[in-house]
């Protein structure tokens, strides 16, 4: 998660974020994120601390440039309760027809 924040979501250079203690983030930079948030992401590493055992379905585009699919592969490794549906030619922000397809995939499984 920290890599996604730094590499995809922050709208300002990381060093500036660290120095000022806050940065704009997200689509259009509408969200202000404190440096404390980043430190919490590091401290509570999702890859190491994730303990949920309920069944989870992740639907992700293979062209996702915000949350790279490689990070998802790493996250779900050794987590048989998580099912990944990969959508070809789909980015992070899905178009309406892609949302419809992902909804259909989800309904097939429940």
C-alpha cells in the first residue's frame, strides 16, 4: 500500500511530502494525506499483517496503473481465501461496460 501511495497517488514529490508532513493525493489531488498516514502504512504492513480469513473476491484490470497487478499477486500469495479475477485490457478506472462485466463476474461467484 505504501508503494501505491508513493508511486501512484501522491501529487507531490515524496521528499516534499516528508518535509512538509502533508501532500495532495488521489484522483485530481482532492485529498490531503498527512505523512503520519504513510508512516502507519509502513508500520502496519498489509502484506505481513493481513489476517482476514473470510472469502474475498478481487476483480482487477491487468492494465491497472494505480495498483499494479504484481502487487496483487504478492498480496494474495498463500491466501487461498482470496480469489482474483483478472480483466484483460482494463485499467484501474473502469468504464461503465467494464463495471458491468466485473459485476457479472462477481454475481457468478455468489
